[in-house]
C-alpha cells in the first residue's frame, strides 16, 4: 500500500510543479498610462471623426473606456439626432472594425482589449439634407475605475467641430438681384414656407456669433419640430389668400424689430418675407412700467401675448398691401390714381381695405372722438394704423359694438369686423393661435372708458403702449 501512496503524492507534486512553472511565465501587468493623440478635431457631417487612445504599457486585463458627448458650455451645440446610433472601434491586435451601440445623451463604454496598446475609435454622424449651423461638442474620454487596475493619465476633453455640408440657396436669384455676400445681407436664418405650409430652412448666416437660446429658437422651425410657434405662423399664414412665403428669424434683446417685405415681382407677384424677433417669444421685460429698466426675464412661449401680437400685426400688412387683391403696383403717377396712392407701393384699388379705411377715417370733415388710434404706434401712418387695428380686432377677447359717438379707435375696429376681406380672419387665427391675447403692456380691454366731447363717458378702447416696443 505504501508504494502506491508514494506514487500518488509524487504525481500530485509533478502536476503542482508544472502549474507553478506556467504561472511564472504568464504576462501580468495591471498598470499603465492612458492618453489620446487628439485635442481638436474638425470634420463634415458626412465624414466620421477618428481618434486614437494609447496605453504606455500593455495590460493583462481588459480595460473599460467611458466616453460621452458634452455641450453644456457650447453655443453652437450639436444635437443628439445628428449622430448615428453606433460607434466603431478596432485595436492594434484586430483586423476588422467592431460596432457598439451609442447613446449621445448618456455615458457609453468600450473595451480596450488586454494585450493591445492602441484603440482606434470612429464616430459617424447622420448626414441629413437640413441646412444647419456648423456645430460643436466636447468628447470626454476616461478609463472606467476597475478593481485591480491602476490607470494613470487624464485625457483633456476633445473639441470637435462638425461642419454642415448643405449650402444656402441663391437668394439673389429669388429676389431678382445679385447678392455678393449672402451672409452679409441678412441676419439670422431664412425659412421657406411652401404651398402646403411646410417649413424648410434655406439660408443661415454662419458668420454670426449666436448663443444657445438663439440656436434653440432657430431649431423650432426645423422640419422635424412640432412646436406651437410653427402652428401659430401657419395659422396666421393660412387665414388669408396671400400666405407668408418666408420667415427671417433672428434673436436679439432689442425692441421688437419685426417687418414684412414683398420680394416678388415688382408688378403682380406676392412673395412675402416676414422678419420675426424670436427673443420676445420667450422673454419679457421684468417691469413694463419702469421704462428705465430694460432687464428681461424668461417666459413660456408667448405667455404675455407679445410675440403673437407682433405676428398678427405683420400679417395685417400682408393682408392690406398685397398685389393680388389690394394694390396696383404698375401705377407710379398719383395723377393716374383715383384712390389712395403710395409713392413706395403704387395705387390701391377702390375696393381695397386700405382705400376704404382711408375714406372712412382720414378723408372726413368731422374729427373722430379720441382716442383715434388703438396704440401710439398706430399714429405713425395709415399702414401702421390699420395693422395695429387688425391686431386688436383679432386678439381682443370681446369686440364692443361702435356708434357714431364711439372713439375713432373702436370705430376702426368695427370697420374691420364688418369688412368682407378681414372679418373672417379673427376666428380663423384665434382658433389655432396658442395664446390669442393682447399683451398686457400694449392694449387695454375694450370696456375701458373714454369721454365724449360733452364730458359723458362712452365705452371705447383706451391706449397704453410700452415705449420699449416698436414694430417696423
């Protein structure tokens, strides 16, 4: 029995010796320094970025790499939907690229295989046909803490710029005159609205220094957006026979500087550009009564009604200055015009809203009861008078009837209420507009009182318009 036991122990010792000998020859390293070969990367949206991670020493265990997209301090930030849903990677030991799911809004991981010293990572972008600003982000990369591994070194955030590969349309061809430098010719972005009221960005000024708030506002008119601001523009544009053809979006903490311009053929075509300052859709003056205090506060979209009022006001110009129904632009000589004439615009048709507005309220002998205008800005000229009056007609919750003794302002509102070209626009716009209300600093309720010439009160519209706001 003893020889057999000795033989058993002898065999066991041989096996243990063999195993111990293998362990002594096995490569073990759990310490290295991680670095990257890039601190700044530039590409276009149709070309992925590629960067390398390097280890000073090969590791005997797999190393987990964490990486994420950071845009917190970037104005022209990239959006999550601008990335593909995967990344690709390959080590110096591999012979083909591997794929891994990628979440641009979260923290992602990759494996740096043991025994390798270089990991090449490729991040592709979604190449769409949307016109965009050149966008940026920080790529943050680090070793994920792991028990037993000691990884030294810190990779600085990699600044990445992704240039858009779409070009601005030829605005010069659209307006019939050459424009040498489009980005010097306008501010902000130009958004075309087609006959089905779809939005498409067709030109942007990439030379501008924009902030995060502007970029966020600009993206509200993107084709993929369903924001209420698009619905409001559509509602106003659809209310009349002549639509808005293009929006010039800008975003500035300046007094309202909205405008309209007919870019169509000099004589007959209506191709209306409307400029809108989106800043006032999301901001308001902190104190409307303190004219020396210009500080603003953020608000929910059109919470105070100011942006909606500006939008309706500008459409009031399109409604009353279009070539289709209102104005003959072929008449340049006032002697050839038997109705309202404008040297800048031409001769208004006798049946036009503005010509009848002029005949009813300007070409009269008996002065109107005060206030004659719905706002101080309405006093500028007849064009602003009717646009401001149209704004009140659409946005005031209740329109009081007018008599011969009512104020001129209330009589003008009721004139639009009964005019066949205008009367239906109120319900069409109000039924879709997100917040159909007058701004609290601009107009007061129609139940406010005014005094007759004899001193007795009559129901009318009272004016009180903040000096901060003007409309061009």
